[in-house]
C-alpha cells in the first residue's frame, strides 16, 4: 500500500530542491506548505490509496504474450477536457487538481486503466520526476497518444533488424505455411522425432510444442494471408519469424538429441537418442517463444492484434483513414505491445545467427534419410550386396549429419547469447519527452 500526505497549497518549482524527492513509484507528487500565508489547519494527514483495490500500487509488467485479449479495456476517447486551466511547466499541482477535496486523486489516476499502468511501469522511466508527474496528469486522449507513440518506438527496433534476417522461401508462401516447399518434410521430421522419443520412453511434449505451432500457423493462415494482401507488416513479421522459429527449433532438437552410432549387432549404424539434449532444447530462446506463440493463439491475441491493423490498412487504401481510424485500433494496442517482445526475441536471434534456412532443412533431410536406411526391418535389404550398399549410405549421411549438427548446436548457443545481450541493451526506459503526448501532433507511424 502506497500513501502520500495531502496538503492544501499549490506546488512551487522552488520547492523541488528542498522538499520534493524523486518518486520511486507511480504516485502523484505531494504538496506541502501554506496558501496565502495562512497556516494549514491541523488535521490528520489523508491517506490516498493507489492500489487499484487489488493491493498492488505498482503492477507487475505485462506478460510477453497471452492473457491480454480477455482483459483489455483501453481508454476510450471522451469529451474534450476543460482547456481553461493550463498546467505550469508540466509539473502537477495537486491542490488545484483536488478541487478542495483532499481525497481526490490526480487527473490521470481517475481515467488510468490497469493496462496503461502495466505498460508504462514496464517501458517508461517512472523514477524520473517529470515523467512520473506528467503520466499521472494525462487525460484520456493523451494517454492513448502515449500508447500509440510507445508502440511505434518498440516496433521500430525490430524493423531495423528484420530486413537482414535470411528467411529462405518463407516470404513466398505469403502467410500459408502449407505452401512452403519443405512443408511435408517438416511434418514428417516431427513425426519421426516423435517415434524416436517414444522408443526411448521420453516425454514428447517438446515436439508437441513445435507441432502445435505449425497447427496454429495453419489455423491462423487467413489473418496471415490477409496481412500480405493488405501489406500489414506486423502480421507478416509474426508469420515469418514464427515459421522460421519452427524450422530452426526442430533442427536444433535434431542436433541436440539425435546421434548416429555403430550397431554391434548389425555391423552398421543406428539412430540413438541423447536425452541430455532435451533440456537444452526446452531452455532455448526459440522453444520458449514458440510456447508463448501457442498461448497467444489460444487466447486469440494473434487475431485480436492483427485483424484491426488489416481493417485500418484496408480502409486507408480507399482514402479513408488518419487518426480517426487509428482511434479504432486503441483496443488492440495493449495486445500488440504484449506480442512485440515475442517477435523481438525471434528477430534478434536470427539476426545474430545469420544462418541460411537451407542448413536447417539439410539436417532434417539427413534425419529422414538415416531413418530410411536403418538396417533393422529394412524391406530394401534382400541380399548381402544390398546390406553393404545401405551401410555405405549410412556412413556418408552420418558424416554430413554430424558436421551440420555440431555447427548448428554451437551457433545456436552463440546466437542466443548475442541476442540476449542486444535485447537487454535495447530494453531502455523511456521518459515523457521521448514519446508523443499531444493528440494534435500524433501520427500513425510505421505500425499503424
């Protein structure tokens, strides 16, 4: 519970150096002193509660994805506020705002939604006095402008790297993963891995995560295809980065979990599973974000984030648009902000990896060929010559497989470390002067 002592005189700038401390939480500044040289009446200090009634004055940061669509209640534009009163130097005047009511909250507190608090607590520098004060004195339209401005800033960091990510044939599929040239190989590889995991009595949940991501990409193909048609970059970015993560995660699982070793019973090679590799896969950045993507699909966050962008972009193509339509997107802004970290993680990872997509598919093809050339119960082996031919193929595949697998395993870890460093470096806290607050000066930006 966070409280502050309410006074009765306006705050003066001269008080800053001696009586006002920089706030450490999202609380309005307090006033202290006298009005017109009349001493304040001796009364018990009023305790002002900013905990939303849920016992948490400073909400935890919003989740990266999921659990947003069902709870979002964005600030709705209201009638124009009274413009006769002008704030002095962007510093709150609690006494005037209270209007002689010592228990009345600051202007922004009355219209501040839970989602707005969560977002600014995560992305804004609320330890800065000016930022904290201004945020608590924004009206509804100004809060919406801040959210739009902040969303565009977060999005622009991803755009700066996405063009340098090698995506292979993914863009040619235009939102429909089934149109990928290697789609059938992808599905067959997941099926083969499931069979191997079951053979070694290993939990198949990690493979299910990848398969569920493929299914979710298929189920949401309508919104992704329309993103390409309407040129909605955010929808395209989600599709391409998640599809790339599916391909990369499956190949990384093969590199970590599969070995090709000599079979003493058959004089050839056989597939074995390295169970220690499963833990590496589950801790990897790609796998973790596929889990988040699946959750975002379950809660319809993918649909709820992209569909309004498609509608807005389509209407703009017919000459209607501007900020009037952008206001219709406000309900989707918290969902979009929640999905941005997911996309950012994937884009930063593949930017650091600089890996060709063909390499991911090569190791998948090697696994399928290894599985097809197993000596045990192989219907193609009828003579000793057939047996020797299969063994020669095994040795050749094993050589290339191990080279690719070792390279992928090392580079995946290196790329993950680089991505983590870049993400932490770019996770800056914005101050109020870094974002737009005036609705009249706001622009829709690259995202909208």
